[in-house]
C-alpha cells in the first residue's frame, strides 16, 4: 500500500512567507490546508492553488479554536510589519497568545509536529551583537513593540511548556528580517517601502539617522530553512536569517544608485524602541540543518525590484 501524503496546516498561509511555504509544500506533492483571516494576507498569493485536489483554503482566525486532522502545523499567522502589528496591539497579543495556544492544543490532540514562526524581535534592542540563541534579549515590556516582542516570547514559552507537559513535538524558528516578492506595496517594512518609493520616484524615507542596522534574508533561503528545520530533530530555538549586516543608509544609497529617477533621502523622526543593530549568529542552523543562505542581498533586491516593477508599471 502506498503511504498517504503528509497533511500540512499553514496558518497565515495567504501572507508573504506563508504563501511561499504553501508553494514549496504543494510542489513537493504534499497536502496543504491554508488557514488565514486575511488581515495582511491576500487570496491572490495562493489563488493559483485554488481548485487543486491537494489544497484547501479556510478563512479562520487563529484566536478561535479549530478541529482538523493534520500531521504538521506551520504556525505563521501573525502580522509581521510594525505598522500592522501596532494597528491593533491587543489583537496582536491575542493572536500571539491565543493563536499559539489553540495551535498547540490542536497539535497535542492529533499528535502533529508544530513549527512556530518566532522572531529576532524576541531579542529586542540587543546589547549582544551578533545575537546567539542563548541571548535572553532586551525587550521593553510596555513599549509599542511589546505586543509583538512579548507576544512571541510568550508563544515560545507556551511551546516549551507543551513539550515538557505533553511531549508535543515543537520547532521554534527565530526568523530575522526576510524580504522578497509578495510583500505588500503598503507593507511599511524597509525593503518594500524603499523599492516602491524608488520605482515611483519618491524620496526614500529614513527613520532616524539611518545608522541602525539589519540583516536581510531572501525569502527562498528562509523557506528552505523552515522545511529543513521541521524535518530535523531539533526543537530550537534556532536563528534563521542572513548574517549580511547593512545600515539603513547603506541600503538607501544602494537603491538610490540603481534607480534611474532622481530620488533623494528624506530623514524622518526615529521610531520608538527601534532596535539599533540586528544580525543573527547562525552557527546552530549551519550545523543542525546544514543550511546557510545562498542569495546575496544585491541579487535578492533585484528579484524583488522586478516584482514591484511588474505590479506598479
Ligand atoms: P504577513 O503579515 O505577510 O503574514 C501574516 C499572515 O497571517 C497574513 O496572511 C495574515 O492575514 C495572517 N494572520 C494574521 N493574524 C491572523 C489571525 N489572528 N488568524 C489568522 N490569520 C492571521 O507576515 P509575514 O512576513 O509573512 O510573517 C509570517 C510570520 O513570520 C509571522 O508570524 C511573523 O511574526 C514571522 N516573522 C516574519 C519575519 C519577516 O521578516 N517576514 C521576521 C520574523 C518573523
Ligand atoms: N525603516 C526606515 N524607513 C522605512 C521603513 C523602515 O528607515 O521606510 C527602518 C526602521 O526604522 C528599522 C529598519 O528600517 O530601523 C527595519 O524596519 P522594518 O520595519 O523593515 O523591520 P523591523 O524594524 O521590524 O526590523
């Protein structure tokens, strides 16, 4: 008898990362249930799978329980851009807590493995650089980012307690800034803002003096890491990201120089609690998953610029 295909649940599957993950799982012949409340996700991101016999789309909010029969849960549902998670911070906290609680409950009931999309934001404004997994972070528990930072910290804590109490098989992925096609035009994150502004000939908006740094990972590299991680025997937390660190001003200059339009840099007020530096230590991912990002920033930026160009022109 042939073994039946793996049944995957992808929460947040209509979002940026979720839809790329859905593509990867579908292309490898697995079954996928995509669950989303469409807060920041779009049907167009997964429209190409609608009608496929291995694909199902469910409109549902993870803050409410749901009963499904699945083997693997990829729990990505949560807005990721600061403007989106700060839009209704209490809802973001509920999504992080109740959403993860409901998905862990489901994992326990059906004996599924669960991967949590956690974040480098659990390190807050780090005073250790680059950030290793053992670093416990510097988070402002009452700041405007705390619904997300603290929400994800609590989500990680819940995962570990489910593992200790119920032997639930968990994977905690601490994802660092990731970019690529399917980011929303009005997503508010750096790469989408800068690329859209440069295509439209607008000034590039820099919050603060632009000396703050980030390390950006191209989406294909990140999805590869998530798949390897789910199939490994390590629970994490595991840093997943590209250690190529750049200041915001360096990125702005790179994009300005590539633009055919006469664009300028526009300095705006610094954001509250904006982390000053961020770069992952990925030694653990290298040894545990035999993974490291392959796509250099310049290349990933070109692919993403082409995507936005197509939408905007
Ligand atoms: P995104 O906003 O594009 O996708 C999030 C998806 O979750 C959207 O489709 C949204 O509609 C859905 N969603 C939000 N709240 C929900 C709820 N209550 N119930 C059901 N669905 C809900 O963001 P993304 O960049 O694709 O991020 C996906 C996950 O990865 C998030 O958990 C985020 O915290 C994590 N992450 C992303 C990054 C990054 O740079 N992209 C970095 C660190 C962590
Ligand atoms: N940023 C900026 N201009 C923008 C958008 C973002 O200068 O138009 C800065 C932001 O202040 C932060 C960095 O770029 O220091 C990354 O921001 P993003 O929202 O992409 O991710 P996060 O802050 O969550 O790492």
